[in-house]
């Protein structure tokens, strides 16, 4: 009887540990629309999950769409996706506070299962970020 109880506890523990370790993939895709000639900044995009930097895209010109993947635990998370521009050798957030034409960011709560895509279009003409989360 003791062996059965011990085996049940051991397998139960490993089952809970395995369940707690379930992960999913978040894909972040960003692109710019309406870039003004001469303002095709070098940029990159960062993803924060529950306040912690989880990953970032490679850097490139705004006229070239960026994409990157991050592995995260399944469940509910607060996310923040922010675009950064390289200005005079320093990375700065692409926001109106820093005299850019739009806040190139997305913040929200997600439910991560196996896969989730965050598609962002930073529309300079409309001064808006268009977000599709699926």
C-alpha cells in the first residue's frame, strides 16, 4: 500500500511539473506604412511579457517588415510590443513623446495556447498602430 501511495505521489508530481512547463510560441510581425522619404529609420521591435524583455527582432530599415518568435509559458500574460528607432547611435522608443509621428507600440492581455501571432502595422499617415492578435 505504501508503494502504491508513493508511486501515485511521484507520478502526480511529475505530471504537475510537466503541465507547468507547457509552452507556446508567440510570433510578432511588424511593418510600417506611409514612410516619408528620408525617414526610413533603422529600427527593431521588442516584446515584453509580464514586464520582462522576452525577445527582440533583428534590426533593419522600417521599409522592410520584421518578424521574430518567442517561446513562453502557456496561459494569460500582459504583453508590450514596442518599436525602437536608432537615432544618433542610441535606441529610443518610437513614440510621440520623443517627437515621432505615432506611438509604435501595442499593449494588452493575451491567452497563449500553442501559437499566437501579433501582427502590427505602424501607419504613419493615420498616426495609428493597427493590431491583429490571433
